[in-house]
């Protein structure tokens, strides 16, 4: 099984892109230096917005990239990185109403990128 970094290197080379070109395509959401660190295994768990941007650039499944980064398991269920206190660390304290709105928004996002 390949690592996230190995997958990203192979996808970038498949598309004939340099690190700087990926930075430009993502409108600097993913810097070439940061992408290099991911590809070389120095950053194992980049943020979800970085993973989403890269999945769009390379035209691959966001779920596959999230799985390789350790955010979800092969079955698609959440792992501990996105549960409990870790979510609080990422988002800060959220109310029940905010949680419901976030879930609605996530459902909306997923329905749009499945098309």
C-alpha cells in the first residue's frame, strides 16, 4: 500500500506538473514547499482543505486521499483524528446548532463533489 506522499508524487508526475505548477493551480492554497514536505513524508496529516485542493487538482477521490492521510478508515468511517477532543482542537467549542449546521454543510459539499 502506498503512502499519501507516494500517491501525490505519482499523480503529480502523471500529470507532468512541477511543485510550483501545483501551487499556481491551487491558487497558493498549497505552497510548493508544503507539498514537497507532504510528498517526502515529513507531513503525514495535512489539513482537510489541503487534501481537498489536491484531490481537485489531480482528479482523484477525496476519500482515498483522506484515507491515506489517516482521517478515515478503508471502510469510510471516522477515525479518532476527527472525533471527540480533536474536533474541538480543530474548530474550538461548537454549539449543538453549529454542529447540526456543519453536518448539513458537509452533506451539501459531499453531494456536490460526487457529481
